[in-house]
C-alpha cells in the first residue's frame, strides 16, 4: 500500500475536470446532510464515490462516519444496524460495514489514512448478488482495489444480503452515521451515490495522471438509478443540491453557506498540520484545520501547517482570540516543539523565524526583539505577506502594513523584516500561551473568520478579508505548482 502514500493526491494536478467546492463538516457542531428514501431502490447493489480530506485525528476509541444509511424504526427515528463508511476507532483505518441486521459484515483497511495534507478518493462498490464473497464488497482508495491481504477485517456479507441502503423510509447521511450519530470532521467533495448500478470501479470516477502517476478526479458519465445523487456543493444556499438530474436533494443539519469551501481535490489549500505540532496535546484543531484552541498548561509553543514553502510570495490571515499571541513564520529546521514559560524563548521568537508580538507590538527576528508596530489583541486580523524570493516578511494589523511596510517593494524590502536566507522551509503560524485560548486562521480555502470583502489573489484563489498585495498568492496547490 506504499504507492497510496507516494502518489497521494494533494490537488496539484492539471486536470480537465475541476472540482471547485467541497463541504466542510465539523463533528463538534453535528454537521451533516441527510435524505429520507421515499421509494425503495436496490438494497443489494449500490456504489458510493467521494473525495475526503481529513482535518482532525480524534485519537479516541470511537468511530466516525462520513457516509451511512439506517432504516426507519417506524416511530420517526432510525435504528438497527447501519450500512456505513467511516474510520475505525483511533487506528484511523477505513471501515466499511455492510450489515443491515445482526452479525459483523465489516471490512477494515490495514492502511491508516492519516495524511491531512492529501485528498483521499474512496469508492465502495456493493453487490451481494455475486457468488464470490470478495466480489460482494469492493473498496478502492486512490484507485487501488483493496485485496483481502490489505484488510484487517474481511467479513464479507452473505450472498443476496440486503443492506440498509435504498430501503424505503431509510435515511442516507453524508457526514455522519445514518441516524446522525458519530459525526465526522473534514472536507468532502464530489459525492456520487449510485442505486442498482453494478460493475462500477474507481476508474468510473478517477484516473491516473500520465505524468505523475497520481490518482485524480474525472467526470462520471454513467447512470445513477432511482435513489442516486451527485453532490458538487456548488450552491452555498443549497449544499445538498443533487446535480445528477434525479432531484434527490439532501437537507442540511447545522450546515449553512458558511460550510462551503474552495479546498478541493483539484486545488487543495493549506491548513494546520494536526500531526506535526510542537508538543503533543497542546492544541485542539477544529473547523477544517482553521481554528486552533490551546488546551493544556500556560506555556508558549507553536504549530506547523500542511504546506511549507521556501520560495515564492504568499499571503495569509490570522484572527486573534483572547490572550497574548505572536503571529509570524517559523522555520521547520527548528520546529522541535520547544515549549517555554516565556515568549522570549519560544518558537518564532528564537532562531526559528520572524514574529510580531501582540502584547507590546515588538518584532522578534532570530531571537532579538525591537520596536516594530501597533499592539494587537482580541478580534484583530493580522495579515502576513511572506516574500521568500527576497527573504522578507511583512505584517499588517486590520489592513494597515506595520513599520510603513510595502510588500510590493521587492528586493528593496521597504519596512520588511528579514528572514534567515539559508533556503529553509517556512510556515505561517502562531505562538500562543493561555489555556484555553482560541485563534483563527485563514489560508484562503476555508475560514470561520467573518469575511466582508471576499478578496482573492490575482489568480482568483482564496477568500480573504483584505486583498493580498500584488504578486502574493494564497497557499494552495495550484499556486504552488506555478510559483512554489
């Protein structure tokens, strides 16, 4: 299964089939889409295809579902064993459970899907009419069919078993279990559900890029069947809109237009890296990897992101929560989880990068402080313009560049703070102290920061409160392919 890691789709491919939007779901908010099946379809034969990007790794002994169906209990609710696709407990293994009655009918991948920088393509083909048990449930991850040797559990359904899919009055859910329980956190894109369409494989929905060998999306051209649907998440006012032509729209549970993201399998955006944080258990990331809450003792530390860069010009925004904070860029060479009781020795304040400190408005460069700009605090938005072609960085408070900075001044570096010019990789990040304190990030693909102006970069990517300076771009894979 190593090929699945080496050829992970991070959205940097040129493709004739662009996916413009995704749905961000957050388990803490119980966000999901649902549809009650009015007319029975085929409970034996169905196919589900979707792209997912993880933003939280729960680490608890729970399971989380991102596609499921459950039958009606006849009293307005749903009960019994669901048919579901999700993650198995804290092991982060993909889990497909085909049962609609008692007894395990579960397939679980040996591979752990923990890469929060990549999009995974999941296809599950169910056909219990097949005489060979391994043909009754087929799972594909990034175009690769999981064979019995790739599975931890391989409990295939019996021949002609009915599942909980397409049963009259059952409920199909995207983002949680069929009754709305065990919700999931992450991004979901390009969801296809096919009713009674046999013989489908991952190649009906994706293909290998001829240059890189990376699995990428392609347009589906087949039928959907009675209860089939296609979710493109292109209409913020109707996130459950069915684009298949069937009119099988899904309704929202705690989902609004604010949950529409531009992070997608064909243009993936930077988010917080929930694996590589300074010291484990210091932070809790939510809302698609764009909200960070400090959850442990009052010591300084910082986190990294999924897109380190060492050239190009990049823009991002941070909204400050309560308590002191530093905003800046950190060098991966020094990202060793240095936890300190004082901001003067922590993270970006040392030789790990360049920082702007809110409590006194000073800047820190390679461990040295000096007067710089205005103080900042709760609800202020700090912009970061990172010019790694000229080894400079600029900071703005609520749209005003500090120290009379001019990010478009190039090699002149008007008002700039200089970075270490050794060619290291840098990330835009924060130092934070107080427990609990919540801060907000915006790298362009999704944010919970209230946006009034909806400014984008010159390529039309990202949604920001303030316009990126000329020549600066959102940290996304299409921009990285061009400038990174």
